C-alpha cells in the first residue's frame, strides 16, 4: 500500500524576541496543520537569531534544559494540531555543557526522541564550536507515528557518512533543519557555487541512500552584533526531493513561506530495487575509522 506523507516545511525570517519568534512559529505550524500536514519541520535554532556570528558567554543564557520551557511549548503545539513536529533547540545539558539539539514530538505531544548535532563548524560568522559540544547520541533514527525519521542538523548535511548511518539504521526520510547563507563579501559567482553545492550534496544523499530528503532553512538578513562582519543573508531555498534526487518542492531564496509537499515513502522500495546500492556496498573494503589514510 502506498504511504503518502504530507510535510509542511517552515522557512521564515526571525527577530530578536524569543517570545515573538515562538508565537510566529506557532502560527506557521497551525497554517501547516490546516493545509493537511502530518509532519512539520522547523529550521535550525528557530527560537532566536543565529547567535553564532559572534562569541559571547552571555549567549549561553539562551540555552534551556530538555525537557524544559520550549519543549513544553512545542509539545503543546504538536498535540493541539496533531502533527509530528521537528524542532531545533539550544540545549543546556549542564553548566558549561551545551548542545545544538533537534527534538521531535509526536502527535500526542510526547517527545519521540532527540538528536544532538554531531558535526560542529567553526568558520567566520559560524562560530559554533564556541557554543556547542559535539553530539554523543550517534546517528539514531527517531520512530514516530508517521515513520522513522533520520534527523540531522545543518553542517551534518555535508557528510555522506551521517546520511548513510541513518539509512543503514532504517530511516525512511532524511530531515535537515538548517541555517546557511552568504556573508556579504562573497561575490555573486561564489554565492551561486555555494548554494549549488548545498543543494547537490543533499540531493546526493537522497540518491546514494534511496531516500527522500527535506531541508528547512532560515531566510533573510541577520546583522553581526559585533559589527566585525557585514552579517549573513540566509538563502532560504528550503526544499524536498525524492529518492532519485528529483525535485518535489522548492522555496524561494528571499521570502518567508510555508512549503507543503506530499512525499511517497513507498517509492524508496521501488528505487532501491532498481539501484541496489546497499546490496553492492563493499563493507569488507572500507576503512572509515581514521581521520586520513596516510601511511
């Protein structure tokens, strides 16, 4: 029997007020539910501006325990609208120990599971290593009432190993809450190369694993509070693609919007029969447990 999953992808510009951002997201989640969404995916660190443009110890005050106030809030929205909801929170695990964590709620408001971001970048305007400890929960899909979700976060999207591990553990779809954009000094040609690479890499994960992929990105300009850079323009372009990398839905580069898409979860079985990549993997020949295979 064909399984069709209706997905709402929320792409929105955010302000500096946490409470206003949460209220805005509540409205977007309600809109998705009214349009028939069974699964709603929010962007990375959606409660706040992208604070990793600078390094400041005061920002740690934004972090929350899990469970905590935000999980209670989003659990209520999932329960109210009877959707599976993928959120992205700044987790305070202990004093001085913080994670970038996705929390998934089922339709009854229960916490279906969480994932701590494994790959942490450290680049100009993306100083995430200052804030986040790398995840220690591995690559474990989250079982929900709508299917087994392989949730990864932003920088994870560049790593084929992460997508493969989720696929090998039975994920039926790969989901990427994301915050990626351009620093203003990049030329238009470089901006195009960066965005194309972002799209290609995730579509490649879909093809290599025979799974649909959903990415929910931020959008809009956010200034650098330190004024050391000219801020980031998040490029939006949230999307969904099928297990052959085929486009199912694409958002704009510069507008807040809701992207609704119907994803055929049973199509992966058909595609994997045509392209049995998992069958032909040479697990006897791979050595991926080292940083680099020099002598």
